């Protein structure tokens, strides 16, 4: 009899997705429609000069995928093969969580705040030559960054099949041209089967490849759609139910408040109600660290589990996974809050993704011992491939 094991928290997006999405971001900056901190401002990022914010953004994003520059299917195969080494008679099923990085530099949505319409922003024609020169400037900086990360002998031994600089540099060159982005923007044809939201090249690439893999590898993936309320039309598309119909569909919702939206911002209540009414689980990033990789990130506290407590109480049938159990932060403040919410409610869960160090696991072990209910609400998750590289070197002997 075949047994199934589940990775309840992983990612299989790729470097191509990141590059395509940053290229779309750059396009909207030049077009004048990217929603800045003041969405009605005509501010641009040092246009035609340094593009320092976007360059730094891309460097940080690369840390998410340094362990794999391959395809989504290659990631899936790797995960399943590694699981077979530990459990030869079992099959791994995964829950790949989408990401929406497009609004990382956009205006924040604080508690009770509503979306700022961007349709009224004055757009200008994007000059292809300027677009290409700006993108070349950003990519050249990124290529130099990649070259500066020449792996050590240890890294080459561990990551030879997962990543190497030449492979990354090749992908950079494949994404060099801005013509596909301009063609997508000028075409009225939808690039996904879900036409109701603002479509950007990287997000659509990520979504389509994930759905292709669901179609090709039936019964092996149970993906969650990423919802950012600032993506125009995204919540309405969610409420239409189109993401959750048919065999090639999503099975839940992924939230990442750290990207810049408060869980109690005005648009989010509709998301919670829909998921509660339709028995759709939510996984929300819930760690003091994450992307961007620092605990002092200006929107880090948006992910605080206390911000979700009113939601948990209002929608007792809504299953919420507070991922990472606080991300092994020293004080365990968020972890203790999650455990309290689990003990006080029937709809709260967590997972152990991000716990890659034995010392961190030892710190939370007392929570496991002293809270029997936690044992029925805590899920396994690898956070692959975000954490793969870290795991390798933490356990290297």
C-alpha cells in the first residue's frame, strides 16, 4: 500500500518569474502607472540613471531562488526524489504557494485603509529604446552581482545540479529583450485563463506554469493562489470562484502581509468571508523575518498574528495557517501568540517551515511538549526552494 506524505509549505517559482516580473515593474514605472507610496505622484526611480531601488530589489529577490535556476518541474522532481531517500515506500504531495512580488515597492495598505485607484494616473508612451537601456542597466548590475557570488568548493559540491553561475547568466540573457513585455502590454489578449485581474508578465508566467504542472502531474500538487489586494481586480477574480473550478485549479489562498498590506485593511474582509463560506484554507506568512530578509523591514509587523485575531474570531470556520510558527525569532513572541490562538480556537494552524537549525527547534520544543493541541495543528513544510540553500549549509558536516 502506498503512503502519501505532504509538504504543506513550499515554493516552486523560478528565476525567470522574478526577472519577468521586475521587467514588468520597470515598464509600469516608465509608463507612469506604478502605484508608489503616493499613487498620484509622478515620482520615478532616478529614471535613466541608477535605478538603485530596483537593482537592490532584484538582488534581494535572487536570495529566494539561488538554490534553483531550473524549472518548476525540476523543483518538484527534486523534492520528491529527496523524500524518497528518507521514505522509500512513500510518495510526496506538495502545496506550492504562489508569490506576488509586484507591489513590493508600492504604497502600503494599513489597517482599515482601502485601495487607492490607479486608473487615474497619467500614463506616457514607453519608449522602447529607453526601456531597453534601463533594463540593460539593471540586468548588467544583477549579472555582476551573480558573478561576485562565485560558489566555494563546498557549494559547488552541494549545488552542482541545482544551480551554477553560468546557468543563471544564461537565463539573464534570455530575459534581456523588453519586446515580449511591450507586446504583452499592447495586446488585448489575456495571458492566463483568469482574465479578471491586472496581468503582469512574471505573475502570469508563474501562474500558467504552475497550472501546466498541475495538469501534467495530476494529484501531486495542491497549489495556493497569491492574493495581494493592491493587484487590480484580484479580489473580484477570487470572489468569482474562477481560481477554484475544475481539475486544474487552486486549493487555497496565500497571503504575504509583509509585502505591504495589513490583514485588517479594508479589502481583505471579503477574502476572509469568501474563503470561510467556501471552505478554502489560508496560509499567511507569519514570521518576523522573511522577504525582504531583515526583521526591521518597515511592514514586518503587518504579519503579526495578533492582527489576525479579530479575523479568527469573526470567521470561526475559516482555516488559517500561520506559517513558520514565528520564524524562530529569539523571544518566541509570535510563536507564543500562535500557540495561544491554536489553544483558544478550532480554526488555527501553523507549520514548521523555516526551522532549519537544531538550536531553533530546541527552543520551541517546550511549546510542543506543553501544548497537546499544538501537536494536532502543526504541519510539516520545507519552504523549498527558499530555504534549501540554508538547510544544506546548516547541516553540512
